[in-house]
C-alpha cells in the first residue's frame, strides 16, 4: 500500500530533525489544521519551532498545504511574547539563554498563539516547563538486525544497538516522563583532487532512522530504566572512520507524554492519526472561538539533556570505507570527490565535543 509522510504530526524538531509519521494513501484527510511544535530551553539558547499545515479533503492526495502568512507567538505566564518568523518551511525563533525579554525558567507556563490571515485564532493549553532529567548512562553494542534483500528474503546484518539507563522519577519522588530523539554524526574523508582544498575530512549529521521516537513514563513498580533499547542502526560506511550517536532526552509533561504515546502506538500501523481507534489523537491546541473542530498536533516545552555515544571503526567491525565509490560510473561530483556534497549538513568544522 502506498504511503506518504506528514512531517507535522509530531513536529518535534531540532536542527532540522523532524519526526515523521506515515499516513495511509486512500484515507482522506479531514478538513482542518495541524499546529505542532516545541519550545526547547538549554544552557546556551532558547529555541522555538512551530509548523502549521492546513488539511483538505482531496480525492487523490493526502498532501497538506503549509500556512506561511500566520502570526505565531509563544506566550509565557508573565505575558511576555516571543514572535516566530516563517523560514525554511517552519516558524522559528532563537534567543540567548536568560534573555530578560522572554523568561524561560523552570516551572513557568507557556502556550502558542496562532492567528491566520483569515482571522482564525488557535491557542494551546499552557504547558509547564519541567526540570531537566539527566540520563545515568548510554552505550552502544555490536549486534545484528534482520533486513530483507532486494527480493524480500530476510537475513541478518551487523548493527549497532543503542541503550540508555535513566531514572523515571526526580529526586523528590515526583514522576518524570521522557522521550528521546537521536541524531547520528559521522566522519568521512574524501579523495578530492582539488589543489585549492586538498583532501578534506567532513563531519555529517542525520536523523537516526533505526526506530520510531520512543516515550516512557514511570509505573508503580518501575522507577528507572536500565539498558533500555532505543533501536538498532545497520553498520555501514558511516562507521568506517568515527561515529557518534547523540541522544536527546527530553523531560515532558504527563499530558505531552500521553499524546506522544498515543501517536507512537499507531505510527507503525496502517492507521492514520486522524482515524485512530476511538477517534483521532487529540492534541492540546484548540480554535479560540470553537469555529474549527479539527485541530491536530501538540505544542510542548522541555529542557533536554544530551548524551553522546562514540563508536570506533573497530567496535563496528571495521566496515568498508565510503571511498572509493563502489560504482563503475560514479557521478562526476560525489561524496568521494567532495565530502561537502554528501549532505546539506556536511561541514569541515570539527564539533567541539568530538574526541575520536
């Protein structure tokens, strides 16, 4: 069955990393709007992103239309507003941490307010900024993963499995609800013959595709996770020089956890978020005057903690390097002639935390 991706349904983004959920082609979208995003508070910056998409009942298409002319603001419980401007497909704003014009302190409440050119206003339920929850540890282990070859025959291939250990309660005993977003970073050296640049080493990042975003909350008998699997990543040339998996652990509200848990439950099925069993997944954004019933998505706030897991080429089993390309007729410009074209995130600037 043909499926297409709607990147707005979770809209939990960091540095261009977008969670995606498949919508089954043939299930018509309801008329309505998706309002999804987050406010991320870290030690250096406060970063906000909101994605708006309008849904239509097309006969032969499930593609939503982006809303690019809205007034989008995040409001704190002091009444301070942070305006987000549309850029590169999403509404964004970044300010230095501690900026007095928009306070972002633990325990404060925040909501998003969207006003469209047509005069509609959408407002989210206030979300309280929870404390940061630090993971105890994270690790990587060489294992195998079952994959199908080109003719559909399953087989075992080497993979790196990532696990994490973390408390699910704060020191005062209160419950903590978490979700994780993973980004893979790898090093690649090209074979450039350009005399002006010479051979270059690039650092490239991309969203981890090994598993869906996971969310976890405490139960009466589980107050911590030990070596909890976040997914497996097939071994490839990306492990041939040096590789890091960045794990962003986000402490979220119980309400946000409930929403993301429901979305995760249907993400790997043939169901749509709009037609889940018992009705659509309900977010925390509403039409202010109640004139529009179908408002989907969620706006949440978090103070993430970051942990990076290194994997050397020896740990990954010494996989084949990216270059030279295994192709009889490679394109004239490729990742081996210039590693900067390997991805739009390629850079020759070594990350300050890179130690391998």
